[in-house]
């Protein structure tokens, strides 16, 4: 691992991008490289003016990720300090919830590094060559800061392939904790950090789970429920809730979480939401509250058109199923579907469903996934709370 590993000169366009607040420089903007992949480099513009220090990758299209705009040494103390600031930003969450994102990569000025906390178990993702090369250091610093029971790596994510890094999941510290029980704003869950979806739970929806409680009532449907989080959060406000997920494992987990919380008005079923919504419509069923939280339909720009069709279909069907006065809580976690496109999809769906719809609230990912101004890629989760008024 090289601490200070060279120098990269970038084009005027690359420099303008950085000066405008972005942290990334694309490979096409590199002009001169004296560095090896995985090192931390000094970045300069064509006139030799230093723009800061960055993580360098010799494979990814994102060749540089800026760490600091200062010409400062990025050593152990530097990392420790930057991590500490990210941890302190979450201090207010302690007590209310036991699982949250401690480090949100670019959003926390710690590009390509993610750390999630599940009580005394930490999960780490190092998504670029240079953070991957410093994994041991991060483990050391996390042990010092939290004395965790275990640290798991969930580096089994496809983006690593773009960096020429292997996909892997396993223990970095301590023994496999198996299932971990957590309490989030009063709701209990069992999560599997080493084997579950994401790093065990969808922490980015935590605050939307809470918000949904304020709107939900009557007969409710939670589509794409995973471990039942929306369903369990809205259950106290509803007569009954039906949660649907295509994954049998997810549904088994959701049922166990319902038991754990003593929730008796919640039922979970394995189903394809696309089919289920169609069947409810055929049978003329009605709901007062519907949650739509699908997986990212648009993984990249190429799949955007089919993703838009998918989002439109589920939103259209859900709007048709809602009783007048009912609420739709609808989400997209596709970065490529931005706020404005999502608004258009919902408007199209409302028009085709012949429903009049108000926006009650515009929401996004939880506050422990902070959006960095100037880096639009840090905003990926959009959530609209809609009221059907006619
Ligand atoms: C974004 S996650 C849901 C997270 C969850 N709502 C929460 O708040 O924790 C998407 C879920 O959709 C499920 N899924 C994917 N395609 C589906 C489909 N066609 N029908 C039903 N569930 C599906 C996945 O198994 C996954 O659990």
C-alpha cells in the first residue's frame, strides 16, 4: 500500500469539474499519469496548479476520486480524523436506532468507502482500488473507535468489477455473528449482515419507514416488503397490512420479524408484485394505503426506458387500487431516475389511472446517507408520499 503514490495531471475540463464541486475525474480527462493503481496521488491541472489529493484507479472509468482539495498528507491520522467526523455526524441517531450507515462514501468525503453499523457488528465495503488496498487500516481504526464484536466485508457487489476487484464476502475481524437483533425506532428486526440483501437491511429507508406511520391507515399493502419494515412500521396505524415479496427467504424473515414485534394484523406472502397488483385489480379490491419500494429497475442508462415502463406500471396499478383519500408511498432507488423523471412517471400514471393526486411529501434516503452538493450521484433514493383525492 503506497501512502503518497505519485502525481496525475488532468485536463481543463476535469479540473473545472473538480472546481465545480464534484469529486470524480474520468479517465478521458487524464493527461499525464505517474502513479500505480490503488495509490493516493497529488492531482494537478495542466498549468501545474495542485487541485488536491485523490484515490487513483488504473481500471475504472472513474480514475480519480478526490479526498481533499488541500495539498496535505493522507496518512493514518488523516483517515482517523476524517472517519471521526463522519461518526460524530451520526451521534444523534444513537438511542433511537441501533443500525445505521456510519460512513456513506462520497457523501461523507470518504469516496468508495461504506461502513454500516448493526449494533456491535460493523459491515464494510471498499469499492475502489485505493480503499480496498487500505482495508486493514480501516479495520484497525474501526476497532479502535468502536471495539466491535465483528467486522464483516460485503464486497460482493458488482461495481467492484469495474475496478478489477474480486467479489467477496467474509469476516475481517471477530467471528461470524450470524443473525443480529436490532431495534430501529422501537421496531425489532433480525438481520443477517453476512448473507442478507444489501449489508443486512435497507438502512436508507429507515426514516421513510417512520414517516409512513404518519400517513398509513385502514387496509394496507406493502409491496416489495423484504424484511417487512414498512409493514411493521405502519401496522399500529392500520386495520391490517399485507406484505409481498418475490423472495421466499425475505418473506420468512418478515414473518419472523412480525412475531418478534407481536404484530398480529400483518400477513406476508411470496408473490411477484406485478402479477399481484393485476390480480387485485381484476378482483376489484381496494386499499387505503400502498407502499411501493421496488429494487432499482434502472441499473444503468441503457436500462432506463424499460425501468420507466416498470415504475409506471406499478404506480398506475397502485393508484387504481387506492380508495379515494388513500395514500401511496412510492419510491425509486435508481440513480438514473432523478426527481424530475420520477415526478413525470407518477404524473403519467395518475393521468392513465384517471386519478387526482396530491403530493403530501417529497422525501429521500435517510440522513445517514447524506447527499453531497455538487455530486448528484450521492442522491439515489427518492420517495413521494401521494394522496389520492379523487
Ligand atoms: C428495495 S428492496 C425492499 C426494501 C424494503 N421495502 C425495506 O424498506 O426494507 C426490494 C425488494 O423487492 C423484492 N423484489 C424484487 N422483484 C420483485 C417482484 N417482481 N415482486 C416482488 N418482490 C420483488 C426483492 O426481493 C427485495 O426484497
